């Protein structure tokens, strides 16, 4: 069989995906082979790649990581029945069929009601009592196992239970089958083989399974080529699963023991179901209270923005985001989309300042074949591609007046006509626009239509400038340092204490984008495991010094003077040879050039 992935936990529980090609992608984006509409999953989260030695799973730099058997991995060869955790979804990787179903004719059976009280009249053997005690001990300790293993706990319980059953009952192999919709195909199954080297499937008699589930009884079949014993799993008073064992020497006492074990297991599995539901519900409520916007910081302006994002996400109203360049307007738009009801549908971002008027019209509305020179095929516009989702128009203040008229009609009629077309296309989109311009002033100057401004200005959010949230500067800088350190293959342990006052005093006219670029430059050009003052751009050093950093840090002046003296002595000993002086100082020659420039030395 082709390898496959079965969802054993998460929103798509019970779904199976065949891995037919050489590459199988998983992520939040709809273009993946398996799309998971979960904000904790990255757009391109991981990929399974066919290689000569087997199938390898590779994490694609996801935000929350990829886990195999509850261990975080970057590249990992997969083995049969490995569990893969991605966000709140757990998949099981299967290389072969563990169970084969058949429908043979009815055979002679011994049945027993699945009622633990009816077994108490019999006198159980000492060995059976010991076996029940072992099973009971394992099931009662399951709460601790669940806490340690997270969402794959139910599968773990089934595997532990099967292993223990095969130890106490002389079975060669067995399976636990759970059913949700009807009794035709199990929604999940676990398999255990006494001799795993044989890699043989369990042959399940479908008629026997249906009888156990329908009559809620245990069954023993002795006259078949392979003896079989079955017992039901009853959860919330409904038979919903079967313990199925194959062997060669089953007796009625084994049936009694298996029925007793199934009663104990049913209670433990019901608790596991309930605990899993509570965990999922808790995660859902946490996500609603604290949406994952990937926004770094805890300042009052940022918290206010996050509260407004949560409110705006609950509606489909048009949103206008105002703010300076580099304050995270697109990040805010994505947060609104991901927190709302359209999160599983496309988010299409268009920069109105990056395209000419002709290209922007075709990009937004699409065109028909032959509409203009070069239009050799029909093309859907970005508005059509976003149907059911969200369109983000960045820098809308740069949109030409002629296009503003057409956009106003789209917002009013919720339909679009392609360039060169005559038939309107219905749209179901949410519009979010952003600009760093003052649109009221643009309206007065005649550069922006007043009616479009009123149509956009339904819900207005303002992204705060970085200088208005100084307590977030250092956390952001640390985040960017770790991010670019990982990209460059360098271990960045932090930001030097002498650097921090410069970051805090600088005004950051380019806001978060300027801070990100400054930290990236410092990581790329720096040579130590901490970002030093010499690694910062010269403009930041000069402006921050003029703002009073040097006057408030007499220690820094002494440190700079000591550095000048050390460099002077090194050049004197090296007789003016730059490379030799760098070697004496134990630094890279390029770093020495930069250090001398920052210290005002020649």
C-alpha cells in the first residue's frame, strides 16, 4: 500500500490522506496537500519527502514547531505508526495495513453479557485477579501519562492497554477499534503484535464486530482456523468500540477476563475523552481571549490595539487601519482576518503603491481575453481570488482617482466586472484598507474621493508608533536578534547593556521596520555572541548620543577611551599594520575598521 496519514486527533479526526507523490505538504495555506485551518499552524508548516531510505518529515521553520512522538524535530525519518503533532492536530504515519477486514459466514460462538456485576458470581482465578489489578493500576495512572503527552494521549492509552492485554491473555496479536458513525469502518484503531518482526495485519471478522457492538456482549470463537475473542467498549452507555484478539488457545475464562478488562478500560477511555474535550475547549477559549497575533510586547498602546482587533474580528465590517510606515499595519490586518470567521479562507494583500494604474486595475478586477494587447487569456482578479476571505489594500491613499470610483462601486454592489468584460461577478469579501496618509487632508486636497473615504471609514484602528511604546523596544530587539541569529547560523545570547540605552533613546522614525533592519545589520556584521554598540548603524549612535545617552553614562565614555588607548597601542606595536593590529587585539580586521570609525579614530 502507499503510505498514508490518518488524523487521530484534531478538527479532521478520522480523515485519511494518501502520500502518492514524492512530496506531501502540510500547513494552513489552502495550497497544501493537507490544509489545517488552525492559527497555531504556519502557512507552510512542514513537508514529507520520499527518499531512498524512506520518508522524511522536514519542518519548514514553522512558528510552533513539528513534533514526532512528542519530540520537536527539524528533519526526521518516519517509522510505521509514528505520531506527528502539528498545532492541535495529531496524525499517524502508516506504511502498511494493520487491519484487514473480512465478512465470513457465521461460526459457532460463546457469548457473555458485558456486565461486570454478572462476573462477580464466579470465583476468578488468582492469576486473573492479578491481571485485573495490573490493568487497573495502569488505567488509574493514565492521568499523569495524559498530562505528559498532550493530544496523542488517547492513542497512547490504547497502545498501553493492548500491550498489557496481550501479556495477561495468550493472544498472538490484537486491535482496538473505535467507531463514531455506524459500524462499517472504524474512525481510529490501534494494533499490537506479539511478534512485531512478522509485520502481519490483524484479520478482523466484520460480522463478529457488528454483533458485539449491537448486542453489547463479549464473544469467543473457538472453531475457526484462528481463535478469536472480543469484548465491547461502552462509553456514555453506548457501545462504540471493540477489543479484538487473535490466538490459538482461548478458553471461556479468557473471555471473562477480557470482558472485565473492557469494563475498566471503558471508564478510563471515557475519562480520556472528557479530559481531551476539556483541553480542546480550554484552548479555544484561551484563543478567543488572547488571540495569537504574533505581536511582540506588552505596552498599554499594544494591548489596546489587540482589544480593538478582537472586537473588529467579530464582524464583517470594512476596517481602515491608520499609522506611520513600519508600525505593522499588514500584521494588524492579518490578525483581524485570522481571528474572524473567514480565517480558513484566503487573505489577499495588494500594495496599491507598487503597481501602475493599468496594472492595478487588471490586478484588482481581472481581465477578459483580448481586453488589451497582451491579454491572451482570461485572468481572474485578486478580488475574485479572495472570494469568501479578506482583501487587504495597503497604501490605499496612493490609489488613482479613476480606480477609486470602481472600488467604491465594488464596495457598494459587492460585485466586480473584469476589464473588457460585460458580466458582473458576485463577490463575498471583507475589505481591510491601510494608509500612512491623513485621508481627511487628502480629501480636502482633492486627491481622495470623499464618498470612498466615508465608505472605508466604518471601523478605524490606529497602529501606535514605536516611540509611543518604548517598553516594547527591547523585547522586539531580542526577538529580531534571535530570529536573524538563527537565519545566519549564529548563536545570539542577547544585547549588550551598553547598547540598550541607545535603542531606548532613539526616536525610530521608521518604527518597527527600522528596528528590524538595524538588528539584522548588527547580527550580520557583528562577530560576538552579543550585539555590541559598534554593531549598530552610525545614525542611531549619533542621534541617540545627541539625545543625551553619553552624558547619562559616564562609564560608557571611560570604556570608549580605554578602547581608543588599546587600539593605539596595538597599532604602535604593529607599526601601523592594520591586519597585525587586529590580530594583536584578537578581533576581525573588518570589525576593527568599524570600531575605529565609531570611536572617531583614523
